[in-house]
C-alpha cells in the first residue's frame, strides 16, 4: 500500500470518528455546528448552510441536488421522511464546508415555477442546477464548488457539470443505466398481474421512443399519467455512462451495498465509464444513505424514520474528497 493511500485511509477514519463521536454530532442534523439561511434565486427556494466555525473566510461549498419524485430540499416528501439532505448539510458544516440545498421546481418553496406538470422537462431541472451553481460560485465566501447529486439528481449533476466549472462531482447512488432500462428491470421484478406488467412494459417502450400514451390503466397512473409523460420522455434515454464518460471533472462514486433501488452493477458500469473515479461502497448503507438491516421490510422502514442518522460511512469520503479537489 502506498503512503498516500494509508494517509488517506487514516484521514477517513479520523473524520468518521469526529462525525460520530458525540450525541450532538452534525450527523444527527442538530444545529450546533451550522447556521442556516434562506436562499432564493430565479424562483428557486432553498437553504444555505454555513459552518459556525467558518466565520468570514472563504472555503469550498457543495450544491446538493435531490433525487426523483416530489422530494424537497431536506429529503422528505409525501412518501418519504428521511432528512437525508439536511443531515448531509449538517455533516459538511461540521467540517467547515458550506452547502446549498433547494426545493426542486414544483416542490415546496419552488412550487410556483411549475404551472402545469406536463410542461416540465429534464432539461428544466438541469437549468435550475446550473443557475444555483453559478450563484454559489459568485459568492465571495466560496472558493470552489462541488456538486453532489443523489439518485436521479446525479443525472442532473452530470449534465450541469458540462456547463459550470466545478472542482468535483459527488454521485450518491447513481444509476449506471438509462432510466428506461432500470424501469424495465423494476417492472419485471415487481409483484403485479402479468397482464398489467405487459402493459407497463409496453408503455415504457413507447415513451422511450418518444410516443405518448393516452390510455393508461388507473393502476399505472402514478408512474405513467399523461401529465408526467413529457418529463419521462425527456429523461428515459439519458445514459449516465455516456454523460460521465464525457466529463473530465474529478468524480467520487458512493454506493450502499444494501441499496434496493440502485444496484452495484450500476456502480460497476459508471466505474468502467470513468476508470479514474474514486469509488466507495458502504456495506450497511441503503438508497437513502441510512444504515439498513439486510431484510427488505426493515430497509424500507428507514425511508420514513427521520430520527435515523446517516450511515457512518457516508460523510467521511465526501468530506475528504471535497477537501482534496478544492485544494487543487
């Protein structure tokens, strides 16, 4: 093992100890280590988290981009309650790293940006991320910017990195295949009548070809309702392997071995697309970055328990990566 590797590993261990040592740790999402300020720009609403210890000096910042669905700036929504993104912001603040997290257009404080769901496209979310990134870069207290995307937010992060000069990308639970392929796999494994499965797969194929479907069964409306089809058509064919392979930005790939939504095959696909990427796999982490039991039911329960901390393996490699790429 090289001296550099041993030094890096020891640094990760020390950061991990600092994050988890105290019941007042930032990993619990408490305010002892950060100051939160309201943020808005072009109709987007969010929260700027600053370290209390940072004072007036310049330092790196992280733009946190949420995953799919009606998920707000903190990582919560109608079906989930995780506080994942607020916990991430608090953990970064504990190490002097500022962050910005915002409600996606159509959600929470950014709801007014969407008048009709059928008008929303994937490119709109990319434009929002670019605008937020540029606003952050323009701050006098920000020296370098890292974009951290989670799940579907990783696709937005990759696209945004084509338009904004960032120090690095942190991709958390990033899909390694087009969404159409993931949807096919999920529909193939989901417990449902075969006739309904066949119909769902038929709709997926049509949307991937850019064809809208008017006759969607009521059981499939939450996924394929006509108003969301334009967005699906705009994202289904985005290939994260190609997106990442076209970037030279330093990359950290973080995966949980107990993720029941994104597989380690996705990890391997992206690592192949960017052989120079740093890859971290956390044995006990799941898709919402919490420690999860091996069984599926127990895993799913973590999606609605805001009292859970982030898995202790999540923050250390992110903090180390942000520090390294920001110093270049």
